[in-house]
């Protein structure tokens, strides 16, 4: 199908070991095939292709589970006089049994003969049983390079070391651990490297695949961090000017601001889900208490702050007067700086204009209402937690995943917010939550966004 | 890739601008809901991620008439820039007209005129240079003076923009052109063009006035030494002289000092006029032309280098769709007789009544409560079979016991799949034993943890189905966790109660 340079891999194994799960994770295709905990869910051979250099170069075949390998092995034993293992398999495929009771096994073997390499998926929680040996013996007859892949190694019940020992005793040493529930890109790399070691002619193709996957993974991490940085800059800059002491005005502005930030957070969650090609009704969301794309625990609830180890002493929207005060001081600073540096009249004018207006507003009794610092920390913490879960989760996991929900801590504990975020607080024109004037300075916002992105990346695995 | 309906050939930079504008439209909730078609087309066209984003945006933006909006906007901005330049020309002309005025004696102070014509320009040039240094240092602490005219222009144009598409196009244009490296060089070019026009206006009016009127240029000083002025004039003349625009000699300069008793020599008029024109060109227009060319060059370069910021959420979210890791091929070996399956009924099971029970474990770990399980009274332990050979051996022993009144208890784990291989094992057990037979499914708690409650219930149903299909009595299938001592005790208590109640009757 792929001409001379393609590579065909068949995923084989006993039923319910996670063959389709492995495929979903390798292909990043959350909707591939059908997965359930029942045997024989996959009853046909379904194929998909990994893209390398923008072309479909590595074909993967999802096969039905080998269910009755004992009978199969006995049957193949009867063809002993027909020649070598491959001949015996061919004889079996021509037999009546291959169209009857052992139809699924025949499908698997047909695919095995048409593949360059076999990935034999094992549920590492199970002990090694006779049927496993039988399966491996049947597959051994096909004389294809075979790589045992241990699934569910992240489980507490995993018997990974026992499996490795058993497999080594029957001559299978290139064993790869690949948990389709708790995804680790290093496992994926090791899997491809194992194939690489066995198939020298395809070394370059697999190397390219490994590199592209690595680049895509990094791009994913970076984009996720940028998505959160975008949210934080929007939330940090959002301000509403109100008359100090006017309780009605303050409370309505506060409600307005809170609602905007909540909506913005929902948008961020949607973006992250989309980025990771997960559906928002996904298990991850459920585990993290996200419902209908919104965290169940309200952003501004004091309980939320406490959960992330932040004090909930003050209101969620505040710091207005202080903020304005700092602005005036900062304005004075840059004013002086601009003057001493001999900067231009224009610069002086806009500084005076901007901060002068602020000072005037301050004198008139206006204050800027903003989201307070702890809320920004909670926003960062929650979204980082979500990214963490998304990064670690395979595309397959159907079963429940234990996520360390309570271990979360707000980032930058005991320290100031990152400089880029503090700067964003003084740039309401960077925030998309409030109406922006024409020609809002994109490059400046982008610079702050990327600076913040780097800070967030440090918090990610 | 030039579209027939687009107003003109689209450059790579304009394509990026288009994508930026389209991102804004999508972020504000505009654009079609279904973008699948454009995305599939972009994937089919191939290329790197940015190329695909650009192709997608172009396909989608075309239907929203965005290219036309963008083109119209660019025209408007170009018109505005030309207007600004024209205003510059007029300002220059007016400045020159009001500067070139002879006093009552018909004399004009040359240096006064020169400073009036070139002074503001020189200061503005210095300002531009300083702000350029600022923008290079990466900080934008003091907003640059370039921004002020730009923002005025932006505000002026913004009032003329209406409609979501137009506004997004405008916001994208201003956001990109007005900030960062592009903004620096774009605004610089505009500024230099403005000044060039002003200087051009000055030059034109000066030439006109020098042609049509008569000025006697003089210089004067009260406290400075004359020699200084002569030196200064000679230095000043150096550069214009290279252009052939300076011919004043020492005597003429000296003779042009303002004096009450005599007018400057008539030959000096031409010399001073030439120097004035030469200075305007050499110190005014030429630097501006050079800087304009430089700024345009840098603008062109930075446009060529401009790339979409693909890490922004608006673009990054497209990555899974535009750069798929895989492509489905489909079913290559179909399941012809797809059997319809249904959920089995769940019923509580019990052990068949018998004096003696033989116990056989299939592919299980020894249970936490010990082996053989305590519930089998007078148990004959057939062991736990984990491979075919062990099973065959156990079944052999079972056959040997067939003359005893014996019931068989087969113990399996719910964690195992009830597949056809397992069905065969159960069938073999059934075949090897003629007495009552029961199936005990253990490790339900562990299975529930592993699979979730729903899937666990499904699995239980599947186990019951294959057991019944292989000849087990539905009443003799029971689910009991042998790892759980408490559960086992309760089961035994309940059974003994039943026995106790039924016994004396």
C-alpha cells in the first residue's frame, strides 16, 4: 500500500489486553476502533497509518484477539509435515477451520504474514499463563520480529518484572513497557527504538517518526503553556473603573468582571481539550471535576483558594485602589526615566497623558477594579493541573485514571507573580476581556505572553 | 495559488495577514461552524503547519469576503499615508514661505533661515534615532514618538470601519503593522516620507521665491568672532560642494557680513542661494531619502521574515486537525458473521448440594482466603491450572473420581476475559464430570476497580453466558470474592442459616 519504503506493523495479543488502546495512543486518534472491557470487541482487522513527513508511511493493523490459541497450536501441530512454520500457517489458512470456528485466529495470522513486525500486547496485571506461551509459539511460527509490549505497567497490580523474566526465558528480550492509560512519550520512543533495532532497513523512517513525534510533543507542551498564558494575561489586565465607595457600582462591576473571567476560563479549557484532541466530555474532565467545560468548584469561591493552599482572607476582586496607587508611582518612575534619558516629547506626552489621567481619576475618587493576585494563581494552578492530566493520559484510557487531584499547589508559592504577568496587570489594552482600541499593540502583548509561557513551562512535566 | 476572485495576487505576507485577521474573526465567534472541508483540503495540499494554516484561512476567508475587506483597508491606509505625506509637503511649503522674508532693508539672515528650515527636521531626526535605540533595546517603556501619529491615524480610520469582518481585518492589520519590528520600520518609513515631503515642499517654495524675488543674504553676530562664522560657512559648504552646490569663497563670505554702510556684493547672492539649496538637499533631503530607503528595505525584510505565531491558542488548536498523526485506512479484513450480543441476566447463584466437592481453579492466583476455598466441604483439591498441561492432568484426576457422588466447583477470576479459549476450558470441565457442576467467579472487587462498575457488570454477564452455553446451570454460577474474608464469612453464614432452617423440617 505504501510502495517500497512503507512499514507494516501488526498489533496482536490475547483479547482485552489493550490492542486498540495501543493503536489509539500511537495514532493520537481518540475515536479509532471500539474499546470495551469485553472480549472480542475488535472482530475485524482495521488499519491506520502513521504520518511521517506528511505522508502515510507506517501502517498499523489492529487485529482481533487470539482467544483459542491452544486449539490453534494443536491444529498447526498437525501440519508438521507440510514444511516450516510459515508453510504450516498457510496450510491452516487454507483449511476449513480457518473459515469456521477459528476464523478470528485466521484473520490474525493472515495479517501477521503480511506484516514486517509484530507488537505483542500483554496485560501486565495478568500472570503469565499457558495460553500466552501458546500464543507466542503460534506467532513464532510466522518468523516475524516480535516485540512484547507490556500494557498497564502503571497499575499497582503490574507484574512487569515477572513478565520480563518469563519473556527473557523464552528468548524475548526487547520488551517494551507502554502504558496506554498513563502515557509517557519516553515509552513511545522506546517502542519505536525497539522496532528500529529489529528492522535495520527501516531505521531512517523510524528515526524520522521518532523525531517528528518528539517535535509534536514539544509543540503540544508549548502551545498548552501559551494557551494558559493567554488566559492569564487576559485575566490580569481586565479592569473596570468605578467610583470608590459606591457600593452598588462596585458590586455590579465586580459581578461583571467575575463573569468575564469565568467565561474566559471556560474558553481556555475548551482550547486545551481541542489542542489535545480530547473531547470535552472526556474522562479527564470528569476526574478533574470539570462539567460542561467548567470546573465544578467556582473560581471565586474561598474554598477553591484554600484547596490550592492560598489564603482566602480577602475578596476575590479587589486590590483596586492599591493597583492605581502603584500605577501612579510607576508612572512617575517612567516619567523620570524618560526625562533623564532624553526621550522624546511624544514619549513624555503619552506618559503624562496616560498616568496623568490615572492620577486625575484617582483624585476624583475612581479606582480600577481587578481580579486579585490569588485568583490568578488559582487560574494558573487549575489549568496547569488540567494540562498535566492531559499530557499524561493516553488516548485510549477507558477505565478510570487516578489523578492526584489534591496534590495540586498554586504555582510560584511564596514568590511574586512572574514579571510578565505583573506587567500585564498594568496593560488593560492587552486584555481581550474588555473592549480594545484599534491597533492594540500585539507585539508587546505577544512578548509578555511568551515570557509567561516560559515560566509556565517550568511548571509542566 | 492566486484566486480568481481575489482582487490581486496575494503575497506571502498578505496571506499571513489574512490568516491573522481570520483568527480574530474565529476568536470573536465569527466564521462558519463547519470548517472540515477547508481543513481536509489544507491537509491534502500538504506542507508544514503554517502552510496548512494559511491554506485553511485563505479558503475560509474567501467565502467571508475577507480578502476584499483587507484589500480595501490597505487601500484606505495607503490613501491615508499619502494624505499625511501631502500634508507634510504643504507644511514644508508654508514653513519656507514664512521663513524667507526680507527685513525692511531687503536683507535676509542666512543662518536664521537655515536653522528655521532645517532645525526642526534635525531635532526630529535625533528623536527618531533615540526612539529607534529604545525599540532595539527591546523595551517599550516610553511609547515611541512614532506611535503618536500612528495612533491618531488608527483612530481616524477606525471610525470609518464597520462590520465584524472589516473590524477584524482592521484590528489584525493594525496589530501587526503597528507593533514590533514591522511597526518600527513601517512607522519609520512613514515618518521619513513625511519629512521628505516637508523638505521637498520647502525646497520647491524656496526655489520659487529665489527665482521670483531678490534676497540679499547676510550673516551677523554680536559677540562671536567673525573668523568662526567664516570657518563654519566653509565647513557647511563642504558637503553641498561635492554635489556642485557651493562656490562661496572667503572674500565673498567676509563681504556678506551685515554692515550698515554697504550692501553685500551682488555676486554673493547666487553663491548664498546655492548654499541654501545645497544645504536643504545635502542635510535635509538626502539623509531622509537614505533613511526612507533603509526603512523600506528593513520593512520589506521584516515582512519577508514575518511568521504566524503558531503557539497562540487560535492556531495551536488547529494542529491536531491540520497535522494529524495518523490517517485511517479502514477495515481490511471484515468480520462477516458479526454476532449480536446481549446482556445476560444476573442471578444469585448457589452451590449444588453434595457430600463432597472437587475444586478446580482456572488461571487464578491463590485466593487471599487460602486454597482450596473454605466453602467447599470435604474438598478434593484438583489444584489451580494455569496451562493446558496442568488442566489436562486435573481433568484426568477428575475422571478417576467419577464413581464418587461428587460435585465440581470451577473457580475462575472475573479479571480474565470470558473468551472462546476459556469457553473451551469450561466445556472440557463439563465433559469430564457427570455430577453437578458450579462456577465460582472471584475477584469481583478487583475487576470493578480495573474496569469500572459498568464494564464489570458486562463482564459478569459475559461469563454467565459462556458458562450457560457450555452446560452450566444458571443457578450454579455464583460471584464471590475469595480474596475478601468478610464476604466469604457472610456467604457461609447465610448458607448455614439456610441449612439450619431447612434441616429439622
